[in-house]
C-alpha cells in the first residue's frame, strides 16, 4: 500500500514540470501599423478631452522588435484640445523599452497649446483614411532606385498637417529622422496619393 501511495504522490509532483516543458515558447513581439497604434491612443485621448484633434503621429523603431516595412514597434502621437488650450503626447508600444516607453498606451504630461506648433496645425482624426503599410507601398513606387542603393535602411513615418498640402500627409522617411535623412516621400493621408519627393 505504501509504495503505491508513494508512486501516486511522486507522479502528482512531476505533472506540473511536464506541463511547463510542453508550453510553446512566447512569440516575439510584432510591430504594428500607424493607424492601429493611432486608434489605441485616440481612444485614450478622447477620454482626456472630447474635442481632441491630432497634431502629429510618428513611428519609433525599437531594436527589440523586428523591422517590417510599414510597421513599427512603437508610435507617438500628440493630441490637442482647443477648449483646454492644451496638448498631450501619447505613446503606444508593443513592449516595455528604453526612453520611457511602456507596453500599450501611455499618456504624457499636458502642455500649453495656442493653436499651432511651428508649421504643424491640428486636424480631425477622420482625415486619416490610410495606413502606414499602404503609404509605404505607394512611397516605394517613387523611391525604388534610392531604396535599392540603401538596403536595410530604417524607414520612419511622420503624419502631420502643414500649409504645404491641403490634407494631412504622411512623410515616409528613409532614415531615422527628417534632419538626418536626405530622401523622403509625401503621401496624402486621406486619399493615399503621391504628393512629393524630397531629396
């Protein structure tokens, strides 16, 4: 009787170990499109201010997240409220990362806002009818030669409304920022049509 009881107890104690071994490994974090991240942040911003408008949206490449054309591991958006006279930055990240990036939506502190910031002017969220993976494909049609000469270059996305174009526009940048890049393509954020190439 005792040996049988001992074997039963031993089998029970080993069962969790076997279950642990059979669990599949965790999937690596996957990057997301700008529009997906934007909508997560927009929901949070609407709870901050019902009259919220968009000032800008930008991709943030993360070394721990695989690079996929048209997607990024993190995105940052600035929203503004005319009634409050304030601006607030939000981030959406698929992982915890350096630079105060937290998984999911994270809101920053509020700042004063007087209607415009440099050339950037607020626009309604409804104007964003295209996504970063779509505009990347369109931009690539006008950047194939440059892209071929610079394989593996980081692609950065910035969405904003400026006097340059009537609608908000995506700027698809070959490089980490506007200041360090010598090639970028503008795509209309509402229609998805090519606008201009900057060299």
